[in-house]
C-alpha cells in the first residue's frame, strides 16, 4: 500500500509542478502577447484546457491515497493499485491530449493527438467510479 | 475475476474495437468516394458553418458580401433616420423612426396625401445603402438611398446613368413620391433578389403573378460559393469523418471548395452575380429560382450578356453597356471582362487569382499579398501591387524590366501594371472602376467611331495624360471627352481628371475649370457626382464629408442650387481656375450623347 501512496505522491506533485509551470508559460504568452498563442482561438482554448485539466487531475491523484486503508487485504490493495493506475493514466493522457492537440490544429478541430483525451476521459471516469465504489463498499 | 477472464475480455474488446475501426474506415472511404449532386440539396446557413469554420466565418463576416442584404435592424441600418429630409423633383422625403423604433420614409408631394413606407430590409453597406418596403407579397426598392461615405441622402435617380430630363416609364410600381422621383422604384422579388442572396427563388406563380419569394440566407453567405451545405454539416458532425478528412486531405463530396475547381468553374461562381446574364426562358428562374449551384458550368443555364446579345430580336439592346470593342463599361460585367482576357484564356487566370473571399481589405478584397498602400477615403481599398501580375509574369518583377517594359519610372504610378492593363473605364455605383478585361493597351486608341469625339473607348494613356499625349495625334482624351462623350464616357473622363497626376503649367487650372463646368452643365446627376468628387480630390484631398471647399455641392440638386455652390467654389479658387470657354462648351456639348442606360434591372 505504501508503494501506491508513494507512486501517487510522486506522480501528483511532479504533474502539479509541470502543469503549474505550463500555466506560467501561457501566462507569459499573454504577457508578451505571443501571436501564436493569442491569435488562434482554438489553440488558445486547448492550451488552457491542458493547463486546467493537468492541475486538477494532479490534485485528484494526490487525493487518491486518502481513500486507501492500511488494513486492506491483498485483493483490495490490487484493486486500489489498478484504480490508481487508471487515475494517473487519465491525469497524463487528458492534459497531454489537449496540449499536443494544439500542435497543427485544423480550423475548428484540434490536431489528432486530441484523441488521447477521450481515452483518458474513459480511464478517469472508470477510476472515479471505482474510487466511489470503494468509498461506499469499504469502511 | 481470474486473470484468464480479464485477458479474454480485453482480447474481445480489442478485437471488437479493431473491427469497428476497420468498418468505419471502409464506410468513410466509400462515403468520401461517392460524388453528390448538390442540386436540390438543403441549405444549412452560415451559423452552422461557423461551428467548424470559425476563422472562415470571421473573415467572411468582415466583407460587404455578408451585409449585401440585411433586415432593417439598428445593427444593419447605415442611413440617418433621425428626421433627415431630402427634396427632389417636387417631393420631400423624410426619414425617421416610428413609435416602435422601426425605420420609415414619408414622401410628401404637393396636391397628394403623404405616403409612408416602413423599411423592412436594406441592400448594400459599402458605398450606399438602399431600402426595401413591403407591398403585399412583394418588396420594393424605395426611391431614396443613403450615401455612406458622403453621409447624406440622395434620390436613386442620381445613382443611375439617367438624365435630369428622364421621364417615367410604363412599369407598374407603387407610388411613393410619384412621377420621375419613383423611376427607380424596383421590385426586389424578381430583380435584386438574384444577386444579393443565397439560393434566391422569386417563387412567382406564372398563372397569378403572385410571389412567394424565398432565400436560403440574406446576403452573400457561405453557400453562395460553396453550394448547399446541409448534408456537409450533418455528415461532419461525426468527428471520425472530420479527422479522416484532416489526416488525408481530400475533397469532401458534400461541399464545393472553389479552390479545387478548374479556373473557369471557379470564375462561374463569381460570374453568377458579377457577370450579367440572359437566359432563353426566364419563366423557370422566376418560378423556381436560379438553378446554378457552385461548381456548375454557368452556361448550362444562361449566357453572359455581350454587346451584340439580342433581346427579342433587337441586337442593340445591350450595346450601350459595352465599349465599341465589346469591353464592358458597367460594373457587374467583370466576368465578361475576365472571359475576354488573354490571362484567363491562355493563362488560367480566375477571380481568386487576385481576389480573396477570406482575406485582404473588404474594399476590393484584393488578396493580402497583393495589397499596397491605403488610400484616402472610405470607398477606396488599398492600391494593388505589381506582384498581382508578376506572380505569373515573373520576368517583369525586376525594376529594370519594368522600366524597359513601361517606358515610365519603375517606381512611379505610370509603371504600375493595372494602370495600363486594367484602366478605369467602367461605371458603377457612382464610381469609376478598373476594367477587368486585362489587355495590352493601344496608344492612343483613335477609334473610327470616335472621330466625332463620340462614345469611343478611352485609352489607358490619356486617362493619366488627360490633355492627350504630346507629339501624338490627339485622340479622345478626358479634357474633351468630359463634354463630348456619352454618359459613361463623360463619367470616365470626370474620374480621370480627378485621379491623374498634375502635369504642371496651367493644366491643373484647366482641369478645375472643366470639372466645374461639368458640375454645372452636365444633365446627368451621376456624371456631375463624379466630376464633383474629382474636384474634391484636387481642391480638398482627404477632407471628411461635409467639410472643406465644395462640400455642400449636391449633384442631384436643382440648377440654381448647383450654380450657387459652383460659383462659391469658383470665387474661392480665383485665378487657379481656367474656365471653359462658353462657346467651346456649347459646340462640344452638342456632340455629346445623352442616351440613358438601363443597368440591369
């Protein structure tokens, strides 16, 4: 169980730092009126979505260990590891899909890497349902 | 759950997903390979297009195409409806708003009860704006329009090449001011509707003559050039279809992309409106609308009007719309000009070679790479650079080649491609425009028809060298044509006298005298209008409307009012004006033609 907590902390804090840094970069793009960012409304939108999702999902990953109990048996611990993996994957894929979708977007549609977003979204929803189930099922 | 079951579920899921992707790919490939007949297809409207094409929507929204026809709302109305009045031909028109905020015009004629018309739509938003009122199942263009740059009202009779002596014709129309004041009151349903809207259908019942007019969208919107887009919007709501098109760029058969059409078919899209046409049987057009859809061959339904096109057996019916060599002399014939150009015949030039529907200044929509410096005045778009021509005529891009080719200073206006190859010899919407028949100029064009200084076509050289070319036989040149030509020729001459560079000596003072004489003497208000604008270019360049010398001149005003303003300007200019000798004016004016021109209604 401690391994899972460590994994979530490492991933969560690293991800939070990375996406906060990304936020700083887009604030700088605002500050320096970077045309490549400001003049393309779609790119502008997906980069903001990348930052917002990156930060919030990093916090979700950091919060996940709070649902773990030290007395979980092996079956529950394995399930918790899978859930943690799903949440971490979602926290990676969703913001990365948005951010990479900003590269070579088509008018009205982000670039093809945005396909990572619905995959990450499915993992996130699955992970959250499992976490909610666990919260109801186990004391 | 055992490890084996998880693996099995995973395998089934992956297999099902792969099969789904494969089936989808096949379906998409078949869909994209299936050509569509867009005739009779549904229209989606520009709002639906904007969801996927926000950038194209934004660049189109800036254009005057979008606002070609609009509902009469505060966002669209450009005219002064604060109670402004206009007096003309014994009628007083008052433009104001009713208690509900609606726009209206009231026409008062001595001896007749005043007539109020509620404005329901507006046409135009660049040079001037015209207004439509409803009468039963029809809409009618009202007899008064608002000049946007000059910020004043004027009678529609002043916008056409009609003389002060014009008389009313026998066309049935509602009475607003009555008599000649109403001469250009025109039914929208079977006239304006065709070129100023998407998918126009007059819906005229051939048995009763009643109208049930419909358009897919007011103004010139996306589907005027891209064809009906309902299926396109519906099909591309599926993101996998969109990404299939993004990742393997190919034509989507549910829509027309003019840039993928052959040059002639692309030009046909513009030619539908920028090339007056005639059809063997107008009945189906009036009953069911114009069948042309972007991508069609325009000649399938109609043919472009030419100088010799007969109308009910009369081969001269349209002759006055063209110079004697067949070059169009009115706007909305740019398509004919293009068809006559070697650049199109041999070089594959099309409208979008120079104009961009989604780029450039809305005034002229010259493609961004070819736009030069901005000019003074709200009407005038930026100048065009030679790059427009040298994109094909590459060897002429070098200054040395320009000097050798033009015999003019390569940096000067005289060496610009369009100056000689697209001279300003076309009248339309109270302005003189460049010819779209791109050709090699003749120096000077001493046409036999012009031996009597009649309606001969002006040549490119003397539109700058307005007094004629030194050392050459004197052909028609603007200083003479201003008095001797027909109305289009006089309008062209008046425009040239305002735009041409000043050659020094007493040339400028003679030009001022000629323009003042035209403003007083010409019996065509449109010619006087252009003469006045040319005078303003010379004596008050860049002055805002209503300010500076000569601002109060009203080209549609009566003779005493015009004379008073001309005399005031004359006094202010003093010795700077060399007046035209009255006897010379008398002789020259006797040669002039006063033939009025129906422009296309």
